[in-house]
C-alpha cells in the first residue's frame, strides 16, 4: 500500500502551497491555444514551440491564453 496507508489520516500528506507543485516540482505556465483537436486536446504555443495539451477541464477556444500544468489546462486566463 502507498501513503496514506489504509486507516491513516490523509493529513499526513504534504499540501501544495506557493507557486511550485510538490508532486512534480513544476510550475504552471501560460500558453496560447492555436487549434482545438478531438478528444479534448489542443495544440498550444508555448513560446518555445508547439505542444499538445488536454483542455478537458476548461472551456477554451482558439486564441485563449490558458494556464497549463503537467500538460493539463487548469484555467483560462485571457484571450
């Protein structure tokens, strides 16, 4: 079994606070949606190239700026 072990309190687990996620030590980044794909995916401009990310958790359109963490859009921050 992994933590929390069965019967242990989840309060023993660390919480994400601040700008860095403790699970991957990565920060979310703003990117621009270039085109929408099937299966809740989108091609985005990262400033360093294009990447495919999931937009399943947000309602984003072409031209929107989205906040992405671990290839998952977590917020729409602007157009």
